[in-house]
C-alpha cells in the first residue's frame, strides 16, 4: 500500500532575525542608489556654480517625476512574486501527494514555480521597455515643459537641459531596474539585489569621476556615467535571474502561454494602475516641493537639493525593512495566514522605528561633515546649516509611511493604496501652500514633514480598521 505525504509547508519565519536578514542586504543594495545621486551632487556642488547645482536638483526631480511614477513595476513585481511563492509553497504538499498516488507528474513543482516566477518578471520587463521607449520618444517635449512646470530659472534650466539630454538614453534601463529589484525582493533573494545595485553604483561612480575629471565633460560626464551604469546593470540582472532559476539563456527569453492569459495580464495592469496613481501623486507632491524651492530662487533650490538627499538616503535605508514587511506579509497573505500577518506587522514596525532612531542619530553626528563635503559654495553652505535640523529628523518623521507601504504592497492592496493617495492629495496641497505662503523656506520643510506624517496617518487608519474587524482579507483584491 502506497503512503502519501501530507506534510504541511514550513511556517513563515517571523523572527526578528529573519526580518533583519532580509532587510540588511536590501538596505545595502538600496543605499547604492542614493550613493550615486550623492556622488553626482557632490561633484556638481564643487563646480563653484550654484546654477549648476540648482539645475542638477531640477533634473533629478524631473526624472523622479517621470521614472518613479512608474515604480509600480517594482512594487507589483515584488508583491506578485511574494504571493506566488507563498501560494506555490502552500500547495507543494498537495502536489507531492498527487505525484505519489498517480506514480508520475506531468510537471514538477520546481518547474512550475520557475515558470510562474519567470512570467512575472517577463511581463514587468516588457511593460518597462514599452514605457521607457515612449518616454524616450517624447524626450524633447518632456524636458521643455517639465522644466517650465518646475519654474526653472534661465541658468539652472540650461544646466538641467544639458544633464537630461544624456540621462534620458538610460530611462529604459532604469525602468527595467525597478522590475528586477521588485522581483528579487519578493522572493527574499535580497543578495541578488545587493549584487546588482552595488555593481551599478560602483560602475557609476568610477565612470562619472573618469568622465568629469579625466575627460573634462562636466555635467555631460555626470549623466553619461549614470546612463552606462544602468544599462550594464540590466545585463548583470539578466545573468543573475538565469542563475537563480537555473535556466538556459533561451529558456529565460521563452514565454509560457499558461502565464500570459488575459486574466493574468489584466490582474497585472489593474494593480499597476492603482500603484501608478499612488506613485504619481507622491511624486507630484515632491515635485511641488521642488517648485516651491525654485520659486524662492536658485540659492534655496541648491540648498534643498543637498538637504533632501538626507531624505533620499534615509528612505532607501528604511525601505530595507519595508521590503522585509512586503516579502513576509505577501507570503502570509498568499497562505491566508492572518495570525502570522499580524505578527509580521508588529515586528517589522518595531525594527523600522529602531532603525529610524539610529539614522537620525547618525545624521546628527555626520551632518557637519556631510554639508562641508557636498558643496564649497559659501551662501549655499550657510543656508543648509540653518535648516539642517529639519533634515536630521526626516527618518523619524517618515519611517511610518515607508513601513506601511511595505505592508500594503505585500497585500497587493491596490485599491487601498490608490484611495490613500487620493485622500493625501486632497489634504496635502492646500495645507502645503498655506505653510509656504506664511513661512517661506521653513514652510517648505514643514510641508515635507506634513507629507510624510500624513501618509502614516492615512495608511495606519486603513490598517487599524482591518485589525479591529479582523478582516485583513478585505484589503486584498477580490
């Protein structure tokens, strides 16, 4: 008499050690990204021209508005791959039982899992290529009207145009990078993220320094180094994906009709639509902050370009724990294991706030050296010193927003993410304008704080309501 295996899948590891083991490689990988921007800003900040630094800030903000608006490619890939992994793991015992009872199996579990995960990556990469190609075709109009919308002054506008003319040739690669990051993160393969992002950052720094100081290309050299680095990163990410799935190159580029059905494509686009709306609103909010800075003159714009790097670096660090939350919450949601989901929410919250406190302390200690390194323009340096405390507290102000983002992305709760962003827009913009009108540059920084705190309050309200009713599954798409 044949025996069958009914062993349940291994429970999701919710220990603090597991949360941190996922988060640390993500933090290191993520910090490689703002490090590139930090090096670029420092190189331009020491060109002894405030207009160049202001132009760099405008260019980075415009690129963020265009590219980060499409980082649903990252979040959708992450949430979908995490849930797919949870679902396939939960059904592994059933597949093993069927195989034993029938004596054979048409398809092994590992092959099915590889095919399902590969299809998620392929759909995201195809979408990234299409969006990037459209942005590249529209480059002249996007740059012209984008800089006008950000209230660029003549000198800083010329500098931004010079930088963007080159950087735009890398937009397809940058969008593909979003897809790879999310896909690796959703499976908990964060060391692959570290390899990929670290490679891009290191190559970017080397190329930028070579083009600027070795070949004297100025802003063009800064942009060229970043563009080449991102395209090189795509090549490495493809190789890592092939190694991870243990596929041949031909199999990596082959599609499986089972995973490209109409329903699966519509599911992807539905989730992407909601995340796109959310991300567009957030990016417009930060573009609004940049516009307020530009209206205050190149000096304020240059100073805020340096101080807001603190938010960028801190956000990428905090996103490491957010990815832990997303990965584990997604796996719990895939199994409908809401008891462990609640534990994941609490423990990732504890780790997030502990990290935020540490980051604020580090910024307090490092800020004098940081500012001195970033620019040699004395008026800009003086202004940054006056407002440095606002930047130092950014990790503590913003941590809740990043943590809850991770939870909701793990749930692939697109409608909640979208509705929270729409509510944010209604409340944020009028209050921000009032703060700016009354307090000028101080009002700009209070607006940044307001934006981060408001995201925590709104997302927290949605999650707390689900906690009170115990209906976490209501947050997921039906």
